[in-house]
């Protein structure tokens, strides 16, 4: 999507130096991806305490099986 926006020059320069990206387009895309990632992560933490696992659920056994040592 093509759009024109006004960005805070100081903030853009700081973001360039922190990230190492070279273009404003790349910087804005990176920022949007991070925003989406953070909100999705927050949504998952909203589930804390709402999910009840089976009493016999053994997460360590699943980990051993997944890594081939079970």
C-alpha cells in the first residue's frame, strides 16, 4: 500500500541507528511487524490462568519426545 506520512526525524534517526536498516520503508515495515508481534504476545498472556491442563499432563514428557530423547 502506498501512502505519504510525516515522521519524527529524531525518532527515525534513532531507529536507524538502533536497527541498522537503511530505508524508511524497511524501518516502517519492521516497526509494524514488531507492533503486531507485541500485540499477539499480549493477547496470549491474557489467557494466563484461563487454561486448565489435564491433571495427568506432563509437559516434560512432551519435550523429551519432541527432541527425540524420550
